[in-house]
C-alpha cells in the first residue's frame, strides 16, 4: 500500500494525463467525426500555453543566465563544460536521426493532417538567419520567433550580470518573475487533462486508431534507442574520461540517480543524488558544483533524442518528406538547442516543442501531437537526461585536469 502511495505521488499527474488521453481516445472512437465538437476544449488549452510561452522563455532564461554569471567560476571549466554539453548532445541527435531514418516511428500509417501554409523553400543560410534573428524588437514577442527570443534573453541575462551589485535587484526580480511564470504554467496544467481529452477525442474521431499505433511504435523505438545510447555512448564517454577505471566507477554509482530519475521524472529533483554520485566517482568539488546544477537544465540527452523523434513524427503526420541536408541540419540544431533550454521539471519540453512547431511552420495543432510524445517518453527521457550529467562532468574533468585525473584521485583517496 505504501509503495502504491509513493507511485501515485510521483506519477499522479502523468497518470491523469494518460487517463485523459485514453478517455479522449475512447470518446473519439465512439463518436467518430462528431467528436470534433469537443475540439474547442483542446484549443483553449493550446491557446493558454501559447500565451504564456513568450514571457516564460524570457524570464526563465534571462534569470538563470544572470544568476549563473554572478557565480565565480573558472573560465576553462565553463568553456569545457559547454563544449561537452553541445558535443554530446549533437552525438545524441545524430544517433536518433539515423534511427528514425532506419525505422519509421509512424510505421507507414496513413495519417495526413492539414498542414496549413506550405513551408517556404529558402536556402539554409537564409533559414538560419531567419531562425536566429528578427528585424524589429516587437517581433520577439511572437511565439513564431523563439530562437531570437532565446538569444535576446541570454544577452539580457549577461547584461544584468555585468552590472554587478547594481544588477542584483533586477536579477532578483527576474528570479521572482520566473517563479511566477512557472506557477502560472502549473495553474494552466490543471486544465491539461480536460484540454487533451477534448483534443484527442476530435483527433481520433477524425483520423482513427492509426495514430494510436503510431504512438506505441514511437515509444518502443525511443526505448530501444535510449537503452542502446545508455549502454553504448555513456560507456564510451566514461572510458574516454577515465579508461576502464572510469567505466567501473561510473556504473558503480550511477544506478541510484537512474532510479531516482525514473521515480521523480525530474532532473532537478535528482540533482542531490547526482551530486552525491559524482562525489563518489571522484569529480573535483569545483567542477561538480558548476557542471551538475547547470547540466540539470542545460544538458539533456533524453530530450535531444526525443526532439528528433518528434520532428520525424510530425513530418510524416503532416505528409512532408523528412529528407535533405538542410532539413537534417535544422533538425539537429533544434534538437541540440532543445536539450540546452529544457526545464528540469516533470513533463518539461514546452520550449523545445514550440521550437519544432514554429521553425518548421507546422500549425498550432502540431503542438498537442508532439506534447503527447513528450508525455509517453518522459520517464526514460528523464533518466537519460540525468545520467548524462555525471558522465559529462567526467569528460570535463578529463579535459581540465589531464589524462590520469581519476587514477590520481583514487590513489589520494586510498592514502587518505
């Protein structure tokens, strides 16, 4: 009974969302096309989320950057840390990209949703310019320009931090505003079960059971790819960081953070366990206390893998061809950035999903489709997110302190 209470406490909202989707699916199968009458309930939820996303992105990113740069950190550690974050995230994105090209996550099912406006055919250079910049400040206030907003938020946060004490009040305001925005998101999410129920009733009523099978296929594909990534690439990273001793130390202490991540579905909630893990592995104090807190929201391999899966899924659902170097490069860019800006909270991924919808010019309904993928892969994705941080800290230590850092640490520990 006590075990059931703990499971309910940790997974109750995810269970409610699953139940709402299942109920919506049943209603859609029973009512069929008449279920379209319930679509406005889903549209209300989508509109609420779209309304909050711009201020949410600005205050959360600018406040975290302002606070981060207030801390006294070694430039070499920071530079190496971000190099490792982006490098390993790119590897994860490429791995999933290969997987979805080999195995279609939709399974060849015929699910063609109206895509609205056609994607404009422009060069990759122009696409990057349009994705990263806007011509006027007012355009930053649109959810269609997420990347420019993120860049501006980072620059704003850096500007606040460079003021020193003069910027403390503004930094505190941003931190408070960030907490307020997350409270608002929490309030909106109380309506999520109703909204998703109505949306999926309409969706299933129109497109039938093909979509259900595609979600199941995508979940299985993600789990297989995630397990392979866990044991292949994390083992490789541990070996590169500390040789055979690195692999032994990594797997000796990593099971506890992995289990905690599955139980809580939160990178931030697993941070204390992760810090304890890397201390036992032998990561120096300054490196672990810099890389892990930042990595809890900026180094998420599970989210990167999920982003590529979501992009591939949407391309098939909306009848578009997921081919071409420019398409792949933009997908990799979105996936890596999604892994960097994700929030370390259960059911996170709002910003990354908005990036996918806006950059590829998918209609608003696409958000609910990939949000569901985010829900069903949340537990394994969080585990991958969490485990990527200790092994990332090991790689940072290897670069900063040299080849035999772990042997020296182990020898010093035995002598001590």
